[in-house]
């Protein structure tokens, strides 16, 4: 047993963020009076981490830490997207937190540690770091959900999230141990190898897959493990909801991809049939339940359930009767969907934050009444978001839906495509209701909107990006496809 | 390039129009007019190329990974349609300039108008199925904005929403259909798809594709049963209706059916779906048009009927019928737009469109009346007008169709009936409004509109006449180009003459004319305001019903499926996990044999029986009696500990024992601060609760049993090659210790242990910090019952022994202290080779310290204690780290153990290694951390005495 110093270079970004999390913690402890310090340092960390990631970017796949860590283009791309969405989410949420007097430095430390957790998840090549990253992310989130300690809602949501999340983690861990039992490996390539050579006990493997699926489903928030989503989305402070609905979805996507495609690709048809069940139910339930919501955060939560179902449609159409011809296309469509969902989510929750003030949450659909009279510009931005989520052409959401539907049709699942289309029609119904309320109803509170300049500018950019990416989606799509291709 | 310009021009115009000031009416109109006119000219100029080359193409790469490129394709049919869209747009802009009142915010109007025009041109010119579906949705959106233009009006908002919901829904269905078509054909390119007709019709997915595409087309063209949105869309400004609801948007549906005719038509399914929808729309639309009061309502239903005619023609699967359909598309656009404009003029000049109030307008506005008269005659199918020609062709098709008997008889009869209705409502439209006594109580005094407002209408009527009289010389070549591009070589012979001889179709026309006049006479006598027979046929009601059903259904679904209670959510997760686990079990059960555990030793079985009983008791008592539960859980721990010992793992047993003790003490100290339990142990538990408990119990049993047996099965399977042999073999040679567990802890996994003790230290400090700010529930703040009864005096710190019966245990515990210290040191020192180690030793010491606290009382002990737990923690960490760093002195990696083996005088043989220092660090840290936590907890009880923040540990 010789001691080998691992190659730290591929993990430079993770190490940097870990150190910076500690720096932020210490700095904000000893400079308690400087309120902006933690926020500024966190944003600096995220931006600098992006530079580190870009600087250490390599076209090929590298392993380090005894193969626990994988450095590939997929991981790097997802990490960049995670920094990006975290930075934007923190920026959107800052004023909101300050209004409620909960912009404590701890919040930013938690956010950074959570980011680190997601990074570890994204670059894990082994069940253990994957699980550690997942827990790191989740624990940070649990605390952030309950961050508004004086609010009963927030505390309850945090508690629920924690209890259910712990249960789901348990299921995932159990599944991992089953997979280990069946294949004798915790490393994805080892698992894949054992599965490929049919060395794995089939039944134990299936058990493992079932439990893995439960864990993944919970983290993605899809039926039947979706119960926490509406409650937590609604209960958490909007700034935290914004975070839950964005970057962690990317990390969960990475988890699903690493576990299922890197590890279990050769039994794809087994997990695909499970995913089919999960995805179709999510699309149906998410859309049907969203109709009855009067609270926008709950509505977006249910819509998020259905969006994640849509994303899974891409993952489940990779292999058809042993034919892997469409796999890359299908997986990159899923990734494109996840990324577009994150972009749309940022804008939608950003709008809620924009309209909220101290002591007032603009989380009811009625709060958007007459927005066109109060601010035509932001009404148009919100309209972009809603149209895009509904999948109306020339917005990014349309292309996301189109690409997964194309994958599903290519895989020959006609019935799924038809259900998905019928459900998007129903989905369009509630998104358009928001648009109708903004444009046709008189405002409840005719006051113009007050918000920090940076929030206004960035939110506008976000809304315009949804439209612009809809006109020219190819760049993002090719990046997703290329990252997957280079990493597989 | 000019194709691109045709698409871009309207959109650019739209963008410019959006950013103009609200009062720039003339500039806006000029801008929109110029854009539309330029587009028209561009389209018209391509006629020569179309004739020469057949198809023009232009494409820009867009999203190749989706198989999409932005491609434009113009053939004869598309050219005719594009010209229709552009030219009609120009005319309507001119009309709208005079129609819109000065208060209306025109930038919005012209901006959306041009955007719609661009989208419509996009639909027409798309060379790609997906792109077509996208532009299709865009027309729905633009039409939504145009219908809702007067958004202060409730009917406008409702109509707009309904139109959008129906057409956008259809658009999504269309998208799905296009995806399927593209999948079958292997490409979304229109050229490829048009070539793949046979493959597509033979494919198993053809019915699905057909249904979806037709659904899109029927919703867009307002065909039965989706026709209901069109009459409600009449709330739009009249120029919008003239443009969208006569010439363009509603034509998109039939355009698509004609476009994909070579691909989808020719099957029975096509005939029945498309044909019957067309026939029903034709008859029902015409019938309903008879009874409308609103002028635009008549026109809307008439549009439904005429589009039904076109759909029926397309559904007949005959090339000649297709020619007739294309011809009627053009004719209908001209006369219907002109009629809408007339209705708008009447509305504009009199302030109402109610046909029961209007009358005798001929005198006030003779030109308008004449124009409307001619256009209505064309609509009715009067000879010498263009409407007559295509209607004749339609009648001929119904007569000569090659179908079974009842269809061959039924179709012409239905067609004649619809023709009759059509004559009657046209007559009513003209007669009611323009003739009869002059109306009195009109909102405004009627007079002729400005000349420029009449011009577009006049131009269209002129076209009606021209085409009607000289069809072969006017529309002939264009029609030929259009049909040729759809049908190619199979274009049939047809003649565009006015007079085909005295034949059956002409008879039908005459019958329809005569019947229509009679019908109108009958209608005049009628006073009732309702629609006979089809009174209950109201698509809007169905639409509303679906909407409310969706909402209430969704609420019901939520009530059944969604609970915000954590218990239910947990239950569901467990149940779903259970159900999911059954999945692989049902699939394959090979290799699932339960290995017989064999008969255990009776003593061991008894031990486990006791342990199990304790565990059950803990769970049972946990709610009612916490102290008992705690004691019982200690019993379980003891059983576990003995199990370890039984299986010859004394080290584990020792560790378990000490941990158990500390844990029980910790919990004991914490019990005091738990909220008071709800004592309302109601004797009569409702049955539902009982049932729920039974349900939960059985699920718990099932899940636990399943998990347990699964674990058992896996455990009894032959284990794979693990890492334990390595540790067992190498512990002595590499680690220099006999106690493998200890060697792993302090040597092989030293780094882990260092991390763990760091965490332990942090946890202790955190617990301490948190407890300092601990605010217990108010009810647990007061003194316990016992303390109140005995009213103990404040403890005396100077007394040597506590008074009363506590003196005996106090003495015993004090005697225990040095003994325990010795034992703990013994464990520490021998740990490397025999059961023990720093962790166990530390816990032993910590236990005695806390015993002092319990028996001697916090105040008394602390007045004498020299123990500083934080210092212990710090020193422990430092020692462990120093042990690690020591390896550097020998240029070895961090935490490599260094050993010195030798003999000293007096002491004898001695083995010293840096591992000992490391273990001392662990020992000190464990003592410090445990004591700090327990003491911090113990201090809570001082609160009741002092009512001030507790001073825990040493500060």
C-alpha cells in the first residue's frame, strides 16, 4: 500500500470553493459588522470558480483521488451552469433577504457549501462521493429552507424537507449497497463492467435500481416522490425556493446520468421502464394539480414536477430494443431540457422576488393582477417566461419540449408523446391564466415596482435570454450534445 | 433572398410599429401599409420564377441537432396563398386607418397586425414541418392579441382566450402530428415528406398522425365541433375579422389540409374524418347563420359553413375536388373580406351591428349597400359572380362522387340544403340591413364613410365580378399554377367556364336559389329569438364545461392525492418504495432461498429474546413513559454488547458498553427538557384512529420485515473478497499492534480518526454554544415536583459531604474516581494490543466525571473542579496532530506511525510508537468533548435555581 499523492489539478475548482467557504465563514465571524462581506465574497468565489473551471478545462476525461473523481466536459459544463445559476439566484435573493432581515453571513456559507456539494455530485465517479455530495447539498438546503426561523411556514417546510429527504437518502443508500452487493463495485465503471459481463446477480441489481430510482426521483421531485415539492417551495423563503428550483435540479440530473448511464447503461431497458412510469405520472399529475393552485409558488412547484417528468422523457428514450443509435441525442435533449428549465425557473421565481417587498410575499397569482399597468416591461418578461414554460414557439421552452418529444417519438413511444402533448395543452391553460391576469385584470395594488437596479437589469436579461435562446437554440444544444459526447 | 425578405419585412415593420408614440396614427398606417404593400409587390414579382422553376427555396441553418433548418419553400400554391395574405393585408391596413378611432392605441394594433401577417406568411412559406407548426402557434398568439385588442371589454377578453385555447391546443396537436410525420418520413423537410406519401399512409402510426394533424387543421379553421370560438372572436375590431376570419387565419387549416393532401389523403380514414367534419360544418354553420342578430355573427357562421365546404371538398379524395377547394379558398377570401368591411362600415357609421335595429340604410349609404349586395350575391352563389363558379364545381363533385349509394344521394342533397341556407342568410343580411323602412333610433346618423375606407371593399367586389365573368382569363393561370404544385402530374382537366350546359349542378344551384328565397320569406314571419332545433348545440357551453371540469377535477384530485401532513407523505413514500420493490420480486425469483440459520445456542437465543423485548418495550413506552423507555433501550444496548462479546469481539463489546452508558446519561439529562407530553390519554379511541393505527402498523411490519429479510438474504450469501483479511494479516507487521480495531483506528485509518475527533470537538463546542442560548418550554422551567416538595436549600459549597442519605453514594463515587482514572489509563495504554484504546478510556473517565456531577451536585463539584473541558479538547487535537506531523521528521507522509522497540532498565521491554501519542490525543479529546456536552446539559437544571444564563463548563 503505497501512498500516492493525488492529482489535485482536475479538482482545483472544488478545492477552491471548499477553502473559500471556510474563508467566508471566518471572515464573516471576525468582521461581523461588514454586512456585505459574506455576499461579496460568495459572489467572488462563484465567479472565480468559474474561471478556475474554465482554466482547468480539458477535452479528455481525467480521473483522480483513486478514481473517486472524474473530470470531464460534462462535469465542467454542469459546474459552470451551477455557479452561474447560484450566482444569479443569490443576486436575485439578496434584497429579499435583507428586507426580512435574514441576510446573515451563514446563509452565504451554506450556499457555498451547498454549491460544493453539487460540484462533488457532478464530478463523482463513485457512489461514495456522489452520496457525500448529495448530502452536503441537501443538508445545506434543509437549513436554508428553515432559515427564516420566525416563520412557522419556513420552519415546517425545513422540517418536512429534512425528514422526507433523510428517508429518501436512506433509500438511495440502500440501493447503492444493493448495487454494490450485486456488482462488487462502487465505482461507476466497475459497476458497468460487472453489468456488461453479466456478472451481477440480476435480482439484487434490480432491487438496487429500484431504490436508486426512488432516491433520484425524490431529488428530482417527481411522482411518486414529489410530495415535498409544493410544500417546500411554498414554505421556503422565495429566495431559497429560487435556489431549490434551479441548481439542484442540474445536480440531480448529473446524479441520474452518472448512476444510470455511466453505471447501468447495459440494463437501460430495466430502468427506462421505471422512468417511463415516473415520467408519465409526473407529467400528468404535475399539470393537473397545477390548475387548481392559487399560489404561484405552489403552481410553479407542480409545474416543476411536470417539467422534470418531461426531462426524464429524454433519459428514457435512449435505448430501444438494444438499439443505442439514438442514445446520445436523447440524453442531450434531456440535458438541454434541464438547462432550459433552470433558466426559466430563475426568471419565474425572480419575478416573485421582484414583486415582493418587506412584509409582503407576492406569491399569489392575484398579486400579478394588472402587472401590465404597473410595469409593462416586466409584464412582458413574465409573459416570456410563462409562454416559454408552456412550450410556445420561439421561446426556449418550446425547443426543450420539441427535442425531448422528438427523442420519444424516435424511440417509438407514440403513446407517451401523445400524453405529453395533451398534458402540455392543459399546462398551457394555467400558464396563460397568469398572462391573462397580468394583462386583463385591474391591479390590486397600483404602486409601481421598487427593486434594486441590479435585480431589474439581470431579470430583464434573463427574460430576454429566454426569448433569444428560443430564436437561436442551436448553440446551447450543441454544447450539451458535445459535452455528453466528449464525456461518454 | 427575396423569400427571406417576404418573411422579415412584416416582422421588422411590427417591431418599428411597436415603438412608435401612441398618437402617430397616420405614420403607423403609412408604415404598416408600406410594409404590407412591399411584401405584396415582392410576392407578386416572384410569379415569373415560380412559373419557370416550380419551387423556390431558401434556407438558413438553425437547429441542425433537431434536424431543423429555417427553410422557406414557395411553390405555386404557396405563392397564391402568400399573395392572398399580403394583398389582403394591404387592403385591410388601408381600411383600418379609417376604422380605428383616435382614442385607440394604434401602435399595438399595427404591430400585432404585421406580426400576424409575418406569422401567416411563415406558415404558408415554411419548407419544414416543425417550422410550420411554430409559425402556426405564432398566428394563434398574434390573433389572441388582436382579438383582445379592446381589452377593456369582457367579450373581447373571453373571445380571445377561447380562440387562443382552441387554436393553440390544436397547434400542439399539430406539432405532435408533425413530429410523427417527420419520424416516418425520416426528415421534417416538406419536400421529403411530400415524396413519402405512400410510406406514410402505409405506416402503423398513420392514423395517429392523421388524427393529430387534422385536429390542428379543424381547430384553426373553426370546423365542427370546434367551430364555437369563431363567433366569439367577432369581438375583435372589424379589420381584424376581415383579415383573420375571412382570408387568412381560418384559412390556415384548409391550407394545411391541401398542403399535406398528397401525403395524407386517399384513405378511408381521411374521407370519413375530414369529409364528415366538412359536411357537418357546411350544413350546421349555414343553418346557424340564419338566426344571428349580429351582422358579424352571420358572417362568422357563414365562414364556418364555407370553410366546411372547402374541407368537404378536400375530404373527397378526388383531385378535381381539390381544384375546386383551392378555387373556393380564393373566392371566399374576396367576398367575405368585403362583407366584413361592409359590416364594419355600418357599425362605424351607425354605432350598431344589431340586425333587428338596422334597416333601410340603402338611402343613407348607397355605395356601401351596392358593394355589400354584390358581395353577398357572390356568397349566395348567384351566377356571374365568383362564388357561383366554385359552388358549381362543388355541386358537380357531390354529384359525381364515386361512393356507395346512400352517400351519393345524401351528399348532393345536403349540399343543396346548405346552398339554400346560404341564399337565405345572404338575403337576410342584405335585406334586413339596407332595405325596408329607414331605422330611427340608431346611435349615430348614418352616412357614407370616407372614400378611402370604401376603396378596399370596392376593389374586392370588382375582383368578384371580374373573376365571376372571365374566370379563365383572370384567375385561370394562377389556379393552374397552384393546383399543379400540389397535384403535379396528376392534375386533372377542368374548365373554368360560366356555362357548362344545362346539367344537374346547375339545377341544384337554381333549386338552392329558389329554396333560399322561400326560406327567407318563411323566416320573416318568425318572431322568436332562439335557434330552432339546434338550440342546445352550444360549443361555448361545452368549452366552459371542460374548463370548469378541469378545475374542479384538479381540485378533487388534489383532495384525494395530496396531503400536506408529514405523516401521510412519509407513509406514501414508504408504500411506494414497498410497491416498487415488489416489482423485481415478481419479475424473477431465482436464487432466493432463505438459508436456514440453524439452531442457536439457547443462552444466546434467550439473550436476544431479552434484547428484543427491551426494544419493543422502548418503542411501546416511548410515548407514555420516557424514563422507562430509556431504561429499556439501555437493556437493548446491553444485549447488543453481549452479542459482540459472544462472537469474540471484546473490543467492540467494550466500546459498545461505554458508549451505551454515556448515551443513556446524555438522554437522561435531556429528558428533563423535553416538552411535557400530552396526558390526555383518552380511553375511547375512535375507530378510524384504530384503523389507521392498524394500517400503519401493518405497513411498518411489512416494510421492516421486508428490509430485514432482504438484509438476511444478502448477509447469508457467500461474501465477496473483502478488505478485512488485509487488516487482519497486516495489523502486526505494518501497524505494530495486535488489536486490529485499534490499529485500524489509529494507524491505517488515522486520517479518518483525526477528522472524526475534530468533528467531535466541534460538535461539543456547538452543543455548548447552543445550550447557552437554550430557551426551554415555559412549563419545564419550573422546579420538578420532587424539588418543590423537599424545598432543598441552596447547595453548600463548603460542606464536605451533602447532608442526608446522599452522603453514602457521594463517598462511594469519590472513591470511584481514582480507580476509574486508573482503569481508563490502563485501557489507553494497552489499547494497541488488547481491547481498549483512547476512545474507550476517554469514555470511562468521562463517565466518572459525570457521576460526580450527578451525585455531588453541579455546584459542589464545580466549586472544586480543576477540569477544563475545552482545554482537553484543544490539547487532544494538538496531540493527535503532533503525532501525525511527527512522521515528517522522518520524511514520511503525514500520520505514518513510527515505532521504537527496545528495553529500558527497570521497566523491561518497551514498545513506544507515535501511535500512542495519537491515541492520547483521542483520549483527551473524548474526555473533553463528552464532559463538555454533558456538563452543558447538566447546567440547565441550575436555571430553575438562578434564573440566569447558565454558566456551563469553564469559561
